[in-house]
C-alpha cells in the first residue's frame, strides 16, 4: 500500500512513525528503534506481505501490467490511496492528514535526510489529503515513473487509471476490509 493507507492503518502515533520509517531504513536497523515505533515497522511489513498475496491485488495488477510490467503493484498502491481517500469523509481525511504531519514532524530527528526532504514536499503539497483528487494521484503516478529505472517517463499510466477506475474501485472495495481486519489482528498481537 501507499502512504495514506499505511498511515491510516495505524493505532498509535509511534506506529505512524514506524510505518513511514520502514521504507527508509536498512533491514538490520529496524530493531534499533523503541518498541512502539518497531511495531509500526512490523505493521508496515505485515501490510505489504498481506497485500502482495491478496487475490484482488493480483487482479488489479493485471490492469497496469501490460504497460508497466513489474511496476504494476506500485501503481495499484497509488490508485488504492485514491479510493481510500474518497471513502473517508473530507473532514476526517483532512484531520488525519494534519495529524500524520504533526506526528512525523515531532519525530523528525530520527528520520534519514532523504525522508526529511520528502516530508517537506509531502506536507507543503498535502499529499495525503490530495490523494482524493485525480490531480493528486496523477502527481503520485509521475513520482513513481520518475523513480522507475526502466520505464518511459511519459508512459500513459494515468490514462490507464482513468479508463479503469470503476474496475479498480471494485478491487479496492473487495480488498480493503480484509486488509483492515488483518491490521487490527496484528495490532492486537502487539498487546499479548
């Protein structure tokens, strides 16, 4: 899943920090953080593993894979943030986004420099909130394309998203409740 889903599937502020840290640290460093932040790192990994194995994700990837092949999962992740953002009341999404930025800024001192630079842009342009807009998702698709080593930067992946929104939404709606239940189960295991 992408940034919004990872931040939404948290149960404490420290888990938010761990969820974001996971993509920016080396595997061996994941045990060097406080327990509650470590739970967020673990939760991030559990979410990714569950997502990668889910049949609805496999079906959704088929929409993008003729164009982007192995990168199809990254584009499904971004597309699903659009549907998650639009499933939330606007005030809830706004409040959630503001809280995530506040929490990340409070813990900024433990993030690597590359994440701090990204956080500046993320907060300035309010990525989490603007996942609800097609323009925000288009921006995110361009970011994925810019990071992809083997893809043409002008490939029409956003058009594929627009042309397949109804089908992608069905996949999201069949998938996300399962993911939410899995995240809650993992979180409950932290307390035992």
